[in-house]
């Protein structure tokens, strides 16, 4: 048989619900009417009321055939519990409002190239998913951390990084060597990887962190280009996204993502030489608790599947930006 302390502990754990039931009975003046309103049986409701009376240590109702009437202790409890539950209802409404505001925002971080050439062209379609959706996009080469920032998604090229994140490899982007027409008019295009060392090179080896892996060592193009960056004609420009602009200005050969460089109307040299880097769509495990975040994730995953040929460099974008002539 449970001890009195154990029974009191059981009541204490359920006291919020007991107060709610008590207030309905106090308002209706009838256990039967309250039970019908609450969708529970009259014996069950009567038992729960007796639990509350045991917990407070006093009778709360005078019971009669016509209904119930509050005792003095019941009147005190009605006033106190009513104030507490009103405050709790207000808290719940405010909490739902704040949570609702954040749940309507989806925050995405991606590299500058991915943002400009892949993500931004899909923003209109993303917004059409749901009229409540608010997008916040962060375009950066820095590998932003979902664990320490208020982001919903990171679209990351190369090593997926943090093990506490979940996600999937959604694309494989091709890399090649590009230059401007102006540069190639003054410097004949290399005919082999060995001739890269004779050209002006944009970037240094340490700028290409995504390729620092065992697999990168198996990519002849990446290996030879990085070796060329050790020469005297290498020009370091940060951030790496500026390599596109540097190549467009005729400053040398650049190691660039093929679809992005093609969109910038740069000329590819050694087109048979290609390196590859994986693209990952990462999120926190709990992010799917937000309905809008789930919708955006499904949309992004679907769009990556549709973009497979584009990322491989085999398909040019429908709308290619026109560079201004100097």
C-alpha cells in the first residue's frame, strides 16, 4: 500500500491539471456538467477532485443533489488558482508568439559562389513554398558552425566537419582552370599541366582547404595547380571568392568551380582536366521539429538532384550574367 508521502507526491506531480479541473467544476457548479465539458466520466472527475482535496488538506466543495458549492477554502483556491492559470495562459500565448516568429525564419549559410549562382536564383521559388517563410541568407567562405550559431542549414563544400550535425552529400561540383580572354590573348593557354608553372597563378595552396585530403592527392589537376602556386608568379587574394574577379581582370589562371566560372563567362583551359569536391547540406538533428524548416530542406534536396548536370559543368545556366566592359 503506498505511503501518504507517496500519494502526496503523485498528487503534486499532477497539480496543474487538478487545478484546471477544479476551476471548471467551480465555474459550472456541477461535477456532471464539468465532466461533460471536459470529455471525461463523472466518477473519474470526482476521484481527481478528491486527490486535490487530499493534497490541500481541506474540503473544497459542499456536495448536494443539485450540484456543488465552494467551501471557504474552495473560494480561496479558486481566486489563487484562477490568477495563476490566467498568468500561465498569458505566458503560453506569448511563448507561442515568440516561437512562431522564429519558426517562420529559415537561416541558410553558403559560400559566395553557391549563394550567387545556385541559391539566389531559387529564392523566389523558395518563398512561394509558404507565405509565412522569411529567409535569412549568409554568404561566406568561412565554414560557419551550426553548433555555435543560430543557423538552420549550412551548404558546405568539402569536409562536412562537425560530427554532431546531420545531413547528406547533395552534389559533386567540378573544378577546373580558368582565365579571361584578355589574359589568354597575351599568354597562350597551357597545353599540359606541366606548363602551369610558366603562367601567372591566382591563389596559394593554403587557400584551398577543401582539397586538403587524401583524395586531393589523387587529383592530378589539383596537385599540379597547387604546385604552381608555389612559384614567384602566384598572387594571393582573399577572400577566395575574389579569385573570380581577379581572373576576369586578366591577372592569371585561377582554380575555380566550373559552373560558377562558366556563369562568370571565364574561359576554361585544359578542359579535359577536372577535380571534384563534394557539397553537403547540413543541419542540426532537432531542426526538423520546425515545419517550415522541413519544407525548405525537402526543396533544397530536390533542387540539388535537379542540378546534378549543372554542378558537373556539363550544363550552362539559363541566364548568364553579362560582364560590363571596362
